[in-house]
C-alpha cells in the first residue's frame, strides 16, 4: 500500500486517461466513497489485464486497489428434448485438475453475449439449436466483485442437438457428456458441484423447467 | 502469447522454484495435459498476486497462462432464531457500485476458514454465536477457475445474535440489515441476486433449513 497519494512518474493522472486511450480507466461513480487519483496497467495478456488504482479510501486514508479484468463470461445450460444437460470435462490450469462444468467461455470484444454463448456451445460440445427462440438469459452474476470486474451471463438453450465440436488448441483434452438435469440438480443440492457458475446454471435451468418450488 | 518456449532472463526455471521461495510455483499435476516451463510473478499487492506461466499447451504449441491468486474467500449465511439472514451493503470498487451481499472476506495466511468466517461476521455485521456447533460448512466453490485459484468456503451460522461491528477502514461505507431467508431465496429464484457466492449461500442455507425439495 502506498504511504501517500502523490502521483509519481509511473502513475498517469486519471483526468488524462479516457476510455478510448485505456479501457481500464475507471472514473469514480457519483456515489462512490472511494476517490481515484491515478491508474496504472500492471499486467496484460490477450485474456486478462490488471490495473492498479491509486485511491483515497472511504476512511480518508491513501491506498491502492488492484482490479482484475478477464472480460465477460458466458455459461450455457443446454438441454436436449429429453431434459439431458451437456457437461464438459476439461483440465483447468489455475487449479491444476480436471473438472466437469457447463460449457463456458469468454465474450470476445464487440461480441453479443448470446452469440458468444452459441459459439461456445458449438465449439465445446458441438451442440446447436434451430432457433434463437430456444435461447434465454437466466441470470447474470458477478463472480468475485471485490477483486474482478468479471460478470457471467447464464444462458439456457432448449431443444439442443448434437453436431461436431470445434475445439481450440487449448481445449484438446476436453470431453463432453450428458446427464439428466434432475441428477445434476441433486448433485448441486448435495454440494457436489464445486464450480460457482455451473452450480448457478444448474439451479436456474431446473427452475426454468420446474418453476419455483418455494 | 510467446512464439517459442526458450527461457529468458525474466523467467526462472520452474525446477529452481520451490513453494517456500514462491507460493505461486505450480508444478504440473501428474495428469495435466499442459507442461509448465517457467513462472514469473508479474504483479503483487497485499491482497492479490498474478503469475505468468510459460507453457506447452495440450495441442503441443507454446504459450503463456496468466493465473490470478486473490487467496481463499469465506462467505457466511448467518441466521438468527427467527430465520432472518444478515446482508451487508458495501461499495464494490471493481464494479463501481453498491451491492447487497452476504458477509464475505479473505482467509488470511495461516488462518482456518471457520475462524475467518467467524471473524468476518463479527467485523462486518457484529454478529456472533455462542458455540462452534452453530457453524457448518455448506459447500466450497471455485469462482472463476479458468483464470483464478480463488475458492470460496460457504458457511452457515445458526442462532446468531448481534454485537457491534468492527469494520476496517475500507469498509466505512458498509451497512448491515436482516431479511427473512424465504424472501432472499425468492429473490435468488427470480434472478435478482447478482453476486455468485451470495446466491449460492442463500441456496444452501435454504436447503439446510428446508431439506431437498426435488
């Protein structure tokens, strides 16, 4: 944490940074109890960037805030006409293990979230639907909003059917299978699904088909 | 993405990095289809660090993988004897807005996740319970495992009662209130909760009290 809030050579004044020059620039919301003095991009790769903001905290003390931006995510609960859900098994490098999850991926720059969901389902599972009307947005979730801007769009795809997957080079180890939605929902309630967006996708798909059970 | 996988001055050989020297060092799991050649810490602050790994991807091509480590998280669904749930309202800097969520925070280095949950509930809400037996782990979730190592431990606290909150300087704008668990569960089913761990905490607290409703 910085000991004072004077800018230095590494820190550009926020006032001088506009959104076109730097998509990370984050002017303070009108109701923010934080005050942002400067922004510095500390890391960027094609999938992720990290910005460190020099701030005045809500208690008036100087500090920093590191914000991670991995872009938006789409996650898809795709069901065939027998209410079987598609899951994919992939090796997740950050946690160093294989995991079953709903098909999921990044919304590319300028891409609509529905198109991203359709693209990811086609790439990872090879499943498609005949009509855009088979798709609906079930919810949107911030995944770790104290650290990251990342938001996930959860889509339901009904009447999906299989084509051929077109996986990326990083996804060569991926497998797809189907499981009855009811089984996946029971696994969720038993705490056996350990991926947050997969768990929420299964919950909302169940609710969409069964209606509220409160 | 790098065009080859030769190491350079900025990249330490993974073989030379042990966990004591660098907690980010990540030897490949035996079943990993990725091969890690080197690791380089690209950003660190007291709450977050980011490591870039130089890798051979599952398709045999060279590449990089950026991994974010914000540490583990605890999230608490705390209920009083009338099944009212505590929620806190705080300004979330990364998404630049106020949000209601379950009390939540970081597991400090060396801290047990149950103690972290009890500490965060006391700090943010001022609520305590009389017995450790009032606490149970409802589930653990990876929040964004394609990007981050972060895992959240979801705790249920029963028979909680109010003391005085002891918030940190960054939490001066925080408010707490109570809401009947049933109302929170209905809001979840309507897609009105946009924070992933809060949604999962409400789901599992409902299931813990009501039992499976499948």
